[in-house]
C-alpha cells in the first residue's frame, strides 16, 4: 500500500512538472503576459516557481519513501496522549 501511495505521489508530481514546463515554454513562444497587481509581467514567470517547487517536492518524496520503507504500521504511532503530555 505504501509503495502505491509513493508511486501516485511521483506520478502527480511528474504531471505538475510537465504542466509547469509546458506552460513556461508556451508562454515564452507566444509572448503571453499576465496582469499582476495592475502591472504586466511575462507569463512564464508564473511557471518557474511551479517547476522549482515540484523539483523540491521530488526530493521530499524520495526522503519520505526512504523513511516509510523502514517502518511498520502500528496504531500506537497515532497515540496523541503521549505527544501532548497534558498537565
């Protein structure tokens, strides 16, 4: 189950990267502009953060998959009373 979840995260992230890349490329080719706070900016600027954060997210997914691989599911992992330590 965890491997399927990780593969789904990788797939969604790959789709987001491709969409950000194609939007950036399309905006550069067609010279699109967007109005942001009353000023015109090149539209490809909006695609660059999408690509950047998607790459960062790949690193986080990889770290998560390594962390999950070594752990077993247990309901005691969700015991909130230990973490809160209510006085």
